[in-house]
C-alpha cells in the first residue's frame, strides 16, 4: 500500500508521536532522531497497534483496548516433526500440561511456576515457515493472557516459554515432544502484543474526534 501511495505524494517517516492537538488543523508533535518537530494534518488514522490507546488519549478519547502478550519460538525442525505441507494450525482447546511427578513437585514448590500446573488456555499456534523446502517451524501461545500490561517496545519474555509451548503444542503434534530438553540451538524466542477489545471486535472507522479514524484492535 505504501508503494502505491508514494507516486501520489505520500511520505514515510519513522518517529515517536509525543503530542497531538487540534485547532483549525491537527498538530502532531513527533520525536525523530532526537529532534522534535510538528506535522500538520487534516486527517489522522490511528493504526498504532498496541499503542493506539495512548495515541487516542492525546486527543481526549479512551479506547477499550487491552494488550495480551503473545510469545513465539522459531527453530529448525531438522527431525521433520511437522509436515511441511501442514497449514497454519491452532489448537483451540485448553489443557493441563503433562509433567512427571518429580517435575510437578518441583514446580509446586516455586510460586512463580505453580500456575503451570493449573489448567491453561488454548490457542497454541503451529506452522511451518519457509515453504515446502524450508526447515523452520514457529510455535506461538498467549499462555499468560490474564496478565494485561501496558505495552512496551521490548516486552519481557519468559525464559521457560520454549519448553512450555513445546509441551502444549505436542498434544496436537505429538512428534514435537522429541525436542523437549533437546531444542536446537538454531532458534529464536520473541514476542509482541495482541491488541484487542473485550468483545474481540476490531475498531475500524471514524473516532469521536472529527478527522480521526481508527484501524486498531485487529487481533480480534
């Protein structure tokens, strides 16, 4: 879409929005490379993802958005545990993770891990990455969905997440269990936010403030 707009005069600028006011036109205060400047605009589209509520607050509106952290791992599936032709699959059912008696005792003794013994939410994501001839797979899970936090650029991730998501994903894909305690070194652990409303609907269209439009909460 950006390439379609460039011939029409559109410009792209990477910056942080730090203020927004309106008189006859909008005045958008941004910070780019340490320099503060003002951009004048007649129309604003708030598509700021997990930061959309912060932008809306700058012009006096409240958006009913919560941000749920979704963590993911990607690794080289050298054992071909997942068929390369498998479509993007989501296990929607909740589950209680399988632990040995010794593991359960150890987890129960640590308050920060005890919740891993309780019933967990569903929506574990699994998909091959890189096409038929690729090797990598991706697993994702918003397993801590009850922990609603303010969004940050670099969210704090759980170091134990790779093992937890492997255990959960191996229910639908049993061959993934072979990677427990043997996850390849070629792996990436990352995460981001699902901005969503309580009703799980996106917010699209005109905001209450004239001239402002929304394209957010798209994780619903």
